[in-house]
C-alpha cells in the first residue's frame, strides 16, 4: 500500500487547510516528497516560505499603520519643521515614515518572491527526476506484480473462453449461468487484446515480470 505524505498547502494558497484523514499503516511505503529528494529544491521552497512569512508580517504592519494614521486627528508637522522648532516628531509623521519603509520592504519581498517562484519552477524537473530515481525500485516491484497478475488473468480468460466456445458448440443456451463474460478484456483470441498490449508496454519500459 502506498501512503502519500500530507503536503501543507503553499503559503499563498487561499484554499482552507486540508484535513489528512489517511490512517498510515505500519510499514506502508511512503513516496518521498520533492523537498526530500532534492536539496536545491528544498532550500528554494524554504526560502519561498520565509519570504511569504515576512511579507505577511509587513502587510499586517502596513494595515495597522494606515489605520493609525487615519484615526490620528492631531495636527501633522513635518519632521524637518519639528526639528527646527525643537519639538519631538509627531506620531503621525513617524507612522508615515515607517509606512514608507514598510511599503519599500514589501516591494522588495514581492520582487524576491517572483524570482524564487521562477527558481522553484526551474528546479522542479531535477527534483522530480531525483524522486523518480528513489521510487523506481518500489514502482518496478509493483508493475512487475501487476504484469504477473495480468498474465495469470489472461491465461484464465483464455481458458474460460475455450469453455464458452465448447458450450456454444453444443448449442447450449447458457445465459442462465449468468452474464459474467469479461467483455471489457476484449477478445481472448485477439493478438492485440488489452492485457497483451499492456504487458508489452510494461516489458518495453523495462518492467518484465
């Protein structure tokens, strides 16, 4: 049995959190994640998460500053004028200054995120290749088991078909036995029947049973 690991949704994904309802069995095979398979990909995903985390913090601070500025009814004095008067800079002026800094930092983070997103996409192929290399032994084992089972099924199908032909040769109406012919398998005598085609494709891919 294959148990896929729960993957947290991307930090910028608006969808609600998915509840992992799969009960993992002891000894169940776990497909490695892309992050586990490739160090470069993993570091990029981590960097992306850090950037998104900081961007959320900046967005929260920006909203708070805007709200504070809008609700501040005090007379606004530019910091340069306050300095000439020997006054301390007003809260509103300080908030405006900080808001400008936050927005500049947000712009930098958004640009960095666009860059790291592209790097994640670029690294995806190599990470997938590494993951495939890791999963190949288990994949091969299960394809080979499937091919072996299909060969057994094909032999049983042909044996069943021979019996049906023998019954029909005696002009016996055997519908009362049940409509159990596996029509989805195709003609048992067809060289290009589905089972044979699949077995050939699997063996051509290197998964001979």
